[in-house]
C-alpha cells in the first residue's frame, strides 16, 4: 500500500505550531506533498526541515514569506527536479518532482488569481505553461501523481456557493474548462472523484478565514491528487482530514494498492 498526503500549509511554521507534525507522525505516509511554505530553509529548525523518518526536498520562492513547495519521502528518490524552465514561476517555487523507478510524485502549487486582475493573468499564464508539460507526463508511460493546491473548483459540487462564485477566480468558466481538458484529452484522473463521484461537503479542502466559513462548512475543493490512469485505478481510499485545523486547507490522504519498485543494487 502506498499512502500519499497533500496539504497547503499556509505557512510551514504556522502549521507546525498548530500540531501538524504530531499528526503527520501517526499517518505513516510514504509521500507528503506540501505547498505554500512561506519560508526559506534558513527559517526552519531541523525537525521542521526534515520530519523524522522522511527525506525532505524543497523549492522555496525567492521572495521571502511567499509560496514554495516541499516533498517528503519515506525513501530517497532516484532523481529530484524543480525547474519548469520558466523564469517567472521558477522564482515563485511552484513545482517539485521526485522519481522512484517508474513512479513520479509531483508537488504543485498553482497561483491564485483572487487578489487582483494581474494575479489572475499570472494564473492563466501558469495554466498555459503547465498544461503541455502535464499532458506530456501523462503520455510518458510512467506512473505519475500530481498533488497540490490547484486553486480551481472543477464542478458545482466542489464548492458550497457555486452560483454566487461563477464570476470569481477559482470557479471561472475558463478555469473549469481547463480542468475538464486536463481530465479528458490531457490523460489525467481526479482520484478523489474516481472514488467519491458525488460527494459534496465532505470533499471540501479549503475555507475562507472570513465569515466563519469553516464553522459553517462553506468550503471549496481546491486540493487534488491527479494521477495517470494505471495509478488512479489502484486507488483504494481517499479522505479529507478535518478534525484538527493546521491551515485554512485540510490534508487530502489517498491510499493506493501500489508497490514502490525495488531500487537497483538494493
């Protein structure tokens, strides 16, 4: 069994103070993909930088206190890559990939466009840039899972107030169509939706900090694990953990009936 967790931390130091590390230690995850570190490595103590029993890899944003992604692995990968060869988004720390034999695990943090029109344009540029790369990965013959905060609710069942958000970033028609294309001709599978095709409020992974949204469960499903078909077919269980609050997002855990390949020479 392979257990993969993804979580937007909304600041790694904040999540640690809220008890993320003790909870994580009990999950026995093989991979943990984290986004929005809001820190540089020099800001972290050793326990935070390398959680016990895991190998840790990061791509921090150049800008202090902003963005950044991490990938924690039960065993060291054969290869790690964090370059998109795109100056704008490489500086923002939005992509990290680790390879293990024929398996690739990606931690991805897609920009949000909610703060301004300029950031929405940046989000569209990111989507245009990442799509052909993801399509190529899907056709590579590898088993791949891309975990992260996509900042898009795909369908009406993916957010509580879908009618009033039809003109807002995160639920724009162009964004939703992009996800549909990714799940269609792009060759990817939304693993949570494969296991829970009709689930609504239990699927939400993000709540605004305003208006008691979390207490009233006025949420959005923004955090996905997208997998290639062969890997997605082996998914057994998907759970959003909400009993404890580490961030404005909640962890998404998916278990796959998948055995990591044995490394050559081991």
